């Protein structure tokens, strides 16, 4: 994102989303299951942050789409939890 010239606010928000995904963010992208992503989203939602959970799911979907496009994963777990939280 920095190389693409994104604004500092956008980069800061992306880092914040990665912090929220802390339970799965350090794992190989191909190893993450929809259930693991859902657990993270539910944890955020249980704190009363419903909008944040929706945005976090969207952010995760973008990460997985990028991973798919660059042949790092064969699936997008965010699609499986699209109707959830």
C-alpha cells in the first residue's frame, strides 16, 4: 500500500484491521479456514462493534482476493462468512 502511494490514514486503518485479525494474521493465508475467520469476526461483534466486524470482513476479503490473484491461496474464506456477522 505504501508503494502504491496510499494515504497515511488508509495505511493506518489497514494496520488496525490487521491487529484485529491478530489471531490469524500471522498464519499462512492458505491455511486459514472460514471458521477461524468467523471466530475473529464474532469476537469483534461480541464487543458491540457490529460495523467494525462488517468492515473487517470486507478487509479480509480483499486480502484473500489478493492472495488468490497472486496464487498464495485457492479460496477466499471471507466469501463463506459473507452473510454472517
